[in-house]
C-alpha cells in the first residue's frame, strides 16, 4: 500500500478506505489519540488507537517526537477540528526516541530556545509554516523569472571585488595563519595564496550579473551572499540569500515596473498556495500584537499587509519630495522620530520609510533619485550632478524591501566616480570593459530573500526565517 502524506489524507473525500502514513508524533492523549504530522501541512491528522489491540510496551514508545508508521482505516472524524481521522490497525515505531531528553515538548517555547535547537525547531507549527512559506517563495521567484524570459545565472561565491565598497567581507585564504608569507614592507604576500590574489566571500552577485545581462539581455541570480558586519540586530545575518535581476536596455522606469510586478507576483503565489500556513501565522502575530502597548501595535494583520502590497499600485516619489514631506510632518516637528530629518541628504531610516508607507501615502512606495553620496558607485549619475538613478521599494511594517538602480553605462563618468571613491580600475578592469564594448542602458535591483520571508511570515527576527542562522559568535549546526 502506497504511503500518503498527511496533506493528501486531510484532503480526501472518500472515507472507509485503508491507508498508510508515516510521520512524527506531536501528542499522544489518553493512550488513544495520536496527533501525527509529517511536515506536508500545518495540520495534524488524528490517529485513534484501541489500546486493547496493542501491547503496553509499544504504546509507551509512542511519545512526542517519535517517528511512526501507521496503517488503518480513514473514517469521518467523530471529533472537532478535522474532517477525517484514522482508526489504527497497525503501528510501527521507527528508530529510537527518548522522551526524557527530547527538547521540543508540546508547550510554548521561546524563539531563543528554538534557535539553540534549530535542527529540531521545524517540528513546531510556527517554524514548519515559516519554512514551507520560504520554500514556496523560492519556487515563486524562479517561476516568475522563468516565465518572463530571464536566464538564471550562478555568480561566484569567491570573489576579488567588493561590489558594495563597504569592506565588510570574509577573507578566503589557505595561507598559514601563524606564518603567512610577507612582502618586504611586512604586509601579507597574497600572490602566494591559492588564487594568487586577495579574495573574499561575495557580498553581491550584481557586478558579475551585469556582464551576462550585456550579452543575454535578461538574467537573474539567486544565491548566498556574506557580510562580515559585527551586528546583532534582528535584521542582520552574516550569511543570507540575494535575488538580483539585471536587464539590458532597461532604464529606471522599467526597473521600477519590473520590481513592482515581481513583488506582487511572488506574494500572490503564497496567498494562493500557502493559505493554511498564512492563517496560522496571522493568528500567531495577532496574539503577539495583543501583548504590546496599544501605541506599538500594527494596524494591519499579516494577511492584510500582504494584500496591501498585492492590491495597491506602488506610489513613485522622488527622494527630494519625500524629504520635504518628512521635514514637515508632525512626528518630525514634534521630535517623535528617533532620527530627526533636518535637511536634504539625510539617509532615511526605517521609521521614516514606514511613515511614508503607512501614514502618508497608505500604499507601498518607490523612492527614486537619491543623493549620490549615500549610494553605490555603479548607480547612474543624473544631470544635476548630485543625485543618482537609484530606487528603493518601501513596504509596511518593515521599511525598505528592494534596492536597485539604473547602472552607470558611461565609461568616463564611471571612472570619475571610482576615482573619487578610491576604487581600483585595475581590480575592476572587466567591469569597465562593459562600458567600452557595446555599452547600453541597463538596470537591476537586489532583494534580500530573508527580508521577503520576514514580511510574508510576520516573523520579527531574521534568524527565524533561515534554517541555520550565521551571526557574530554563532556558526552552530
């Protein structure tokens, strides 16, 4: 008999049939009712045991966390909360289970405790729902780009360039850490290293993706990136995943169109395919909000936030207009913001971005034409000489979700910007070549995948939306 998943069994309309299912015990009540889950759905299937048909030693091993194999008859449920249940005929315990030491007991655990047991935390409803949503969002990303003519590109994980110019990179070296080869001036001689030069883990695949966009037209990357930023906030990881499309012959307006359509598409996908998980996480977030002071509570539920993005047109506003709005708004004038906006050129914080989205425009917002001195070197300089063709997409509850730009396609302008920022032409000779040979307008954007998962799940800490978080002083598992 072919084993069925719990999700398949719960969707069955035909009862009084023999079925077989395998999964992990969530609870076993009164030596009679097993709540079984196999990860295919947020919901458990109830398996009813007649204890007279099984020996006491077997039933004692049916403990929370145990893996079991059940065969029985699928019948209409006599209890509330499920449409069908299984009357157990045979029950096999698979492997060992120690109920005394199993950490994920059927009670409320703190997220901090569950991070310490990240190898088992997906046995809980919250984390199984989060990771199913993460999987669906991943599929939706690839589905969108595949259906829109993009080529998937694997960019290097080991690189000799710093795309962001921030310098917060993990070094890659096989030199002896105690006695590395040295130059005459006492500095390390990386010419004797494995790659013959200083190399790091990538912070972005964008620059390499641009090379392929300038031959294949439309490409995207979706892979791991790394930042050696010593930050322990709820929004930073040392290892995370980035989605980065690049498109030739597309200007900033086209880039904004693409990003808006993309975001609506992937979020619509999970609304359609992850309804049960979203409803569970929606209730979890509602219960969490009730514990907060009234002033700190969100005005929208999780599902309302997602629909807020899917159903509204994104308002496009210049940075300059946004600064004027923020300077003159009540929270700024009454000094309610933690960071007071005083003049043009300020780097906007999450509180400012959320005000624009949630209070002022009441829809997702795309800010564009930022000051050049707060954006990366590769962004196209505007004719005013002080702003660049950059854009950020702002969402409710989280602030910036997407960052992108029209790339600087003019060789002379790019060289001047690199010189001003002390970025080596020798190091990025191949990037400059794109401006020498068949240069054209092109654009792209970057989206931190974990930030998208946070938005779609309502989780407040980025460490809870990636299987095994990598943060300062933590590389467990």
